C-alpha cells in the first residue's frame, strides 16, 4: 500500500473517514465490505473494460499540441478526456459504479452534479442499464448549464433543483444525501468526485485511474518513456486529477500540479481555492480541507466554472497537499477563460472551462525545452458555450 493511498480505516493521513448519519451506516458499510472484492473480480473487470472500450471510446488519445508547445517552448501533450462518450471523464466512474450497484442488487440511482457532466454521465449509464435515476442540481447551475439539464431529461432522468444556500454543487450534494438517507435500501448514490464517506474517494479514484494508466502506456509508445516531467489537472472535488495522478503518485520525479479555481481572486471573497483558504473540517461525510468561517460555517465558493464551484477538496487531495506531493496553484475566472480561447485558437479544441483552469496554470511555470508536460483535458466546452458567449472577450 502506498503512503498516498487510503488506509484500512478509510483515511489518507489525517483526512477521510466516514462521518455519516446512523441511517446511512448500513449502505456505506455494505459498500465498504464489498467494493474491492467486486471491482477486482474477473467478471467485473471484463464487463468494465469492454464498456470502456466499446461504449466510452477508450483509450482516449494523448495528443501532442504542436502550436501550444511552440508558444510555451516545451512539449505539451493533452490527454483527451473530452473525447469520451458524454464529453468528459465522468463516465469512467459512472460505468464502474453502475456495474457495482447492479451487483449489490440496487434498483434506483441518485447523483449530484455541478457542471452537469457527472449528471449526464449518470443519466447515460442508467439509460444503458434500464435503471431509474434522479439527479440533484443547484438551481444556479441548472440555469448556466441548461444543455446538460436537457440531455439528462432526454435520457429519462428526473432533474431536481437544489434551492438552498448558493444553489450550486454543495447544495445539490446536500439534497442527494438527504434523499439517500430516506431511501437507504434500494438506492445507490453515484458520487461524482473523490469526496464523500469512505469508500467513495478510493472507489472513484480507482475507476478514474484508467486515465494515468493510459498516459503511461501512451507516453511509452510515443517517446519511449512512461514518465512525463509534469502532469496538470484542474481540481474541484478532484476526480479527474485523481485519475491523472494515480499511477504517478509514487514516482516523485514527476511533478503533479493541481489547479483550483481562484474565482475573482484568491483573497477576493469570491473564490474556490480551497488549499489556499481552507481549514480541516467535515463535509459530505469525510474530513477534508474546507473553506469555512471561524465558527465552522461553510463559506460559499465562487467560480465561473460550475464543476469547480465547491467549497472543499476531497481527502485524497487534501492529504497530497498536506504532505507536499502535489503542487496546488490556482487560476482566476479571466485567466481560465483566456486559456480556453487560447487552446481553441491554437489547436482547434474548445475545452470545458474546468479544464481551461489547468491550461491557465501553464503560465505560472518555467519549462525546459525538452520537458514533457501532460495536461488532462477533462471535458469539452460544448456545455460552456453560453458562459463563453456571456464572457464575450474573444
């Protein structure tokens, strides 16, 4: 077991655990006792790998971004998770979790979503498997991500608005948790990120680790060396970053960079840069880094990106920050939008605004000409066209 992976108690260092209401204990305990034996079984792996290949479209390409590389005077590769079915990395996890839910005998699925990508990915696999699905989404996010709301509805999913708090991802997660408490026996909650009570952070990271497994083999084929010098990924809750970093955690010579949303500025009061602003706290079932007031009330986050608009950072990433294994930086709304336009103009790829945060951080580093830099392009920008249009500086 790596010092960077979860221990037998469900902790990453001092972070993690399962802080849950008593009503949810049977559900979470059932998962904890069964998830490893199920996902490591031969029949699960066979079905999971087949669906990743024939349904999701894996392996996703590792693309050498020639013009972007010339601009930054280094070698930049993009891991094209935007080319997954549904338009983002989220489907890697939802395929895994729906197969797990089936084996546990569950009939109904609930989920939360911010940008809508996890919601669409959950709705997609529920349609694939013929299972009833409810997705909770903040009212604000429903308005700024309307195409994804309609995709979920077309797929047969009921989308329920979260009307409390800032009406964004945190509040959608609260509503999904409440639903699960009231429907504990027949329902599986597909959490979309490396957050929540153990075993969710570990389970989601394992399903997303296909990303770094592919990066290693693709770099080996491309340049004869599986190890890049840098891996960049945006971090909200942190699932795409967990996947991109997973198989490099023990390779200390690979610099791992997590990019959070600085919003209107880290110290502006409108930010989601948790590693800069957060303190240890408990939210959504685990001990994590959390933006909170002196008396422990959650501070409302802000990001132009709905998928990064979360006040905490999951226990895996909190630990990686705590021990210094991952370098966490942040990018503002404007920096990220500019980076999204830059990629669009240089490579003909319009990225999700979440992914554009990872691209924006390239400007904060000095690269050597022969450095190999991998940026995890976690999603495509179709869902964000309204936000790009409203921002309007292109």
